[in-house]
């Protein structure tokens, strides 16, 4: 369980939010509302104040790399530091299965320069899932995907939720929270408020 208490930066907050084990929480809202800043603050990429605990342990007691393995963040535009796709992944036993799950089973042999925006999104998700995080923070994970690819990604997310992963995602797709059976919140002006699921779908 991830508990966020009075999280605040110069542009957002204070925000309180609890992510239960095996849950999905979706945040919608206009561009510039602070949604991405909120995710970045949780993972401690930007200066912030407040208290965040993971399973009762304060964030400040984690070394930064350990925190970001347990609470993994996938930005809307991910970073790539090598020309070959395979260099960005750990040689784990589940890599082929994960790549196949997002429809990119051959991608490890490709060059990054040939990837489309949607392919980069899916590969960045796989890269995060390899860490087997307890909490997954996703910023518009399907914004550049066609419907069949969206379906693949959402199935993979549902499978992770079923194993206990807590997912917090930012989305502009009003139907996505419904499909993922997510708790819904709306952000505006750096403030977060609960948003009725049926209202989010309308």
C-alpha cells in the first residue's frame, strides 16, 4: 500500500491519496493541471514536501534507486540511452513473454531510431515491468496506440493488478478507467478531487 499525505510542490498540492494493493487509480484533467508533476513528485524526481510511505516504510528511508524500483515511473516520453533496443532491458526470463504481450516480440533486435512513438511507449512499459514494482506510475501509457495495442496493454495491466501491483495512471481516455475498473480522480490547478466513475465515462 502506498500512502501519500500532504504531498506538495511549488505548483501542486497538498495532495492526499492512498493506493491499495492490487488496485488501479486513474487521474484525468486538462493539460497543465499538474498530473505529470504529481507522478514526478511521488517518485521524487522534483523537489517536494509531505510524507509518502510504502507498506508502512517512509520514502526517505529508501535509497533513491530502491525507491524507483519499487515505485516505478513511466513518463509520457521515455529516455533511451543506447542505439539498440536490447541494451535497455535486463536479460530476464520473462522478457520475451513481456515483449510478446505488447505485440513487440521481435523488437529486442531493432534500433531505437526505427521505433514509432507507440512502440516506444510499449517498450518503456515493459522496461518498468521487468523491475516487478509494487507500484506503477504511468503517464498516458496508451496515448499513441491503436485500439488493438491499447487492448494488449490494458490486459497486461489487469494481469499485474491481479498479482497485487498498485497502478496509478494519467489518462485522457474517458473510457480507460471504466475498462480498468479504476478509482477516478480529476486534477485541476494542482488540486486533486475524487471523480465518479460514471462521470469520468460521460
